[in-house]
């Protein structure tokens, strides 16, 4: 069961970031925004459940996914904060979209790690 928690944590995380981007750029904030929040709030809980007490071969893939999420969040949130406090100035051109893309990649790596766990058992 822990493998399924990790798979769905990766899936929920990637979808949550994608839905947030769609809500921000294409409207649908009344529906996609809350859906995104639900997915993103629960993805870490599922991941924690899946990883609790497990030492596994795909640990390197999980670490890469975590590193990508860390970098993506720093770029995305950092860009938004920069725009707020620096009169609209971005960190650099395409910082927020790059961060969002890197977050999706990180969650996809977590999804792959979950699949690797299923195959290892």
C-alpha cells in the first residue's frame, strides 16, 4: 500500500501545480484553484505515509524529486515575492514558469519512484 501512496502523492502534486497554473492563466479559479489546493495539501501527507519507515532502491529518484520541488518552489515563490516587493520586477525572465515546470518535474520523479517501488516488490 505504501507504494500506492507514493504514486498518488506524485500524481496529486503534479496535477495540483498544473491546475494552479491553469487557474491563474486560463481562468477557472473558482473550480481549478480549490482543486489544486486539495491536491497539493494532501500530496505531502500521502508521500509521508508512503515513505514512513521505508528504505528503498529508488531513494535516489525520491531525492532528485525533492530537490527539484525545492528549487521549483524557491523560483516560483521567489519570483512572486520579488514582483510584490520590487515594484513588479521579476527575479529573471520566466522565473515563475520555470519554477512551476521544475515543480511538476519533481512531482513526476516522485511518481516514478513510487512505480519503481511497486516493481521492486
